C-alpha cells in the first residue's frame, strides 16, 4: 500500500438515518430550520440597517453576527438537504476540505466576534461617558476585520495538514458533514501530532476569547451591582443578556466538541454537538435577539407601519 499518495477521491457520509421515513422527516425539519435561519437573520440585518436609531456599535456587531450565521449554516445544511433528498451522500475530496475549512473559519470568526461584542457591552456599561470615543466606527471596523482575518488564517494550517495526510482505507465518514475528528479518523497515518495542534489552536480560538468575555462580564457585573436602583440594574443587564445566552450556547457546544481528550471521544454525542452549533445556534440567534430586545421589536413595528402606510 502506497502511504505517500491519497487514493481516496471522495468521501461518503453515513451518519444519516437509514429509514426512508426518518430521512423524509429530517429533510422537512432541516429545510424549515434553514428557511427560518436565513429569513430571521436577514430580517435582523434589514431592521438594524434600515432604522437609523440602531446605527450603533452594538447593532453593527449584531448585523455582522447575523450575516456570519447565514454563512455558517449555508456551509453544511444545503449539502445535507441534497443528500437527504436525492440520496447522494458523497462529497469530493476537495469539497470535503473546503467544507471543513469554512466550518473552522466561520467558527473562529464567531468566537472572536462574540469577544468583541462583550467588549462593546463592557464599555457601554462600565465607561458610558467614554463610549463614543472607545467604540468609534473605526474601532468597530478594526475589531470586525481582526475577527475575519484571524478566522481566515488560523484554520489554514489544520485544514491543509489534515488533507495532506494519506487516505487509503475507508472513505466512509460517520457524520453529517466534514468535521475534523471523523475525517482525521480515516487517515492512514499517525495523527497524534495533528490532534495536538488542533487542540492547541482550539485553545487559542476558544479559551482566549472566552477569558476575555469572562473578564468583561466580571467588570459588567461589578458595575451593575453598584448601581443605585433596581431599574438601572435591570436595564443594564437586559442589554447584554442576549449576548450572554449566545456565548453560552456557542462556546458550550464548541468547547465540548474540540477541547475534550481523544480518550473521551463519543461519536454520537459529538455528532449531536456539531449539529447543534452549526445548525441550531444560527437559527436561535434572531430569536434570542428579537424576542429579548425591545429596541429591535420597536424598530420592526416602525418598519411594518411604514410599509402599511405606504
């Protein structure tokens, strides 16, 4: 067997259910999830762009996050729907590499973007008099660009290295898409160094932004507790509660997926977790930010009234 060459030209997903009725049900549910996700996040972008009262750093980051969620779910879900509908569960070798890269790329951007959003909330609550200076348009753009650049560069090493390994055995991926652990499992080589590098980069991507978020919320909590009235405390906390929920959902599932040791690897659990943070979390983003945000709801009502009156 030639270990210097990759003999596999395509992979086959067999993480899907085998019963036709279950596949049809899964197709209907995932189609609904995709429509809701794209529509909801597009609506958030439209509302916060059209209403001038929402042209603030907080909603600038929210627009970016909503756009990111549309991209994120579009990397995996259309291919999954195609596989369920037509029964074609194959993906080319280069297509699998591209899918893995964009999953890691967009996930990295989201980690950094959530950290930037926590900094925005920290400045707004802890240093309100300096907010305009510290969170100028230029600062928002730089933070967003840094998030995207980091997302583009960091996953390149892992993805390139993973797909330069020899794949000469089974081409069946026990998953719904090309995620790192199940693909690496098929390599015909020692992958311990790849796993160590992936763990190290995952620590950089998740742990450093999470520590920054934790420090921001420590400052926020200290400032809120010092506020004189219950109304002020409630108002301050409500401005960051939606972001805190998104951080918990995204970091919780992603950390369990990429930061556990190989000895605790559980295929079915990790399949569910990866499906959760790539499909369910993007769908919940507009729900969390619209239902828990009074300003967004008011802006939506103003937009609807203008449409009715016009």
